[in-house]
C-alpha cells in the first residue's frame, strides 16, 4: 500500500501542479483499464477508493477519463488491484511488457539459431498440453452458473475427488476467504490460492475442481489452471446468475454490496461478466446452462468432457 499524503491525491492539488496538456484519449483509456480491472475483481468504486487511499470522487473522475492521475495515484490504484502499474496503461499491460522482454532477448540471438529455438519453444508448449492435464476437469465462471452442483455430479460420475479451491484455501489458512482478505490482504489470498492449486494438480491425476469466479484476476494462477486442467467455462445469462444467487439467499452479484438495489446489483454483475468474459473464453470449452434443467446441463457437460476422460468414462 502506498502511503502518499492524502493531499497529493486530491484533484484540487493536482490541478495546481504544472503539467503538459493531457491527452483525452489516453486518459480515457486509463479510465477504462481502471474500471475494467475493478469490475474484474468484483470491487465497488468505494472499496477501490478505500484500498488505494484515493477519494471516491477523484476515482470516479479517473474512471470517466476526466481525471489526470499522478504516477503515485496510479501506482496506489494498481497496488490496490494487485497489478503492476504498467497494466493500467493502454500501451502496455503485463503480458505486453513480458512479450517485449522476450523480443528484446530474441533480438540478441543469431539468426541461424532461431529455427532451433522455435522448435524448443514448440516442444515446451506441447509438453503442457493434454498429457499434462491428465483427467483433471476444472469448472470456472461466475457464481450462479451451476459450477458446484455440476461439479459434484461429475465427480460422482467419474468416481473421483470433488475439490473446491476456496475451501482448500480456507483449510490452509484456518479462516474464511473474506476474513483472510480482510486480515492479510488480497495478495496473500492469491498466494494461498496459487499454492493450493499447485498442490491439488500435483496430487490428483483425476479430479473435478471448481474455482471462485475471480480466479481470472490472477493471471499466473489462471494460467496454471488452464495448463494443468481441462477447463470448462460454465456460464449463463446475467438474469439466470442473479436469480440463482438470490434463490440461495445471497443478494450480492459478486462484491459485498448488500444494500444495493436490484438494478444496481444487476449492473454490477453485468460489468463483472463483461470484464472477465475474455479471460473465461480462454477455457478449453464452454457450457451455457441458461434455461436448462440440472439434468440437461449435466448431460451437456458429460458430452463436453467425455473426449478428455477416455472410453472407460464416456456416458
């Protein structure tokens, strides 16, 4: 957490600092990245403002593209989102920066060695394919899609362990996920999550694993999941997500926003879904449960996973 003086984070003081005329398109792009990453994590604007020690009003200006944040403010927001500061800049996200480093290294490789290096990269990628995924099936997606219900049914069908990643983290830490985050912070939770997932995939050649919807917020952990499991995005229409969550007695769309009205809760849910859609789409397969009974969705899931399980487990 950055402990910059609060006065340095107010728009009034920032306006008095000498600076070049801001690029409106650039500031709008920064605002979109802040808003997208906040939604991706299921955080309200107030929560992000508190975590970054930035006024909620100023944060709203930044997200709308009318605010011109200083480097210290942008760094504080990035740290609150558990991101490198560059990830909030439109020119270079974390992946882009990593690719840039790779290209710099390749520029130093003699041209005659590039074909062999290409083959080595292809071999490494191939090693992380189906053989490394074994018969591990992971279900990802927002709450209310049906991950837990379908996951238990699939594990019973496969006669294998059903593992909820969040429950393993809670057992490791000895407290609930909300308490872990409140006491130790999001970064600590993500370390526990990564460690638990690594342990699960190492110990189980065959398993059904369900994850929290926000696992896509941690690129390294999500990459591990995609690399070591056959991942299925369980999805539904926003109205179905909301209806199922409410039927379970929980009115939150994702974030802790109990006092939100129905339309605000739906807007939050849609924003989170849109922010995560591209990441969920990296899953090996997708299954839409909208309008289906549990048995119908399970039949679709069996059809989806049967090629990964081998003939002995096909329905």
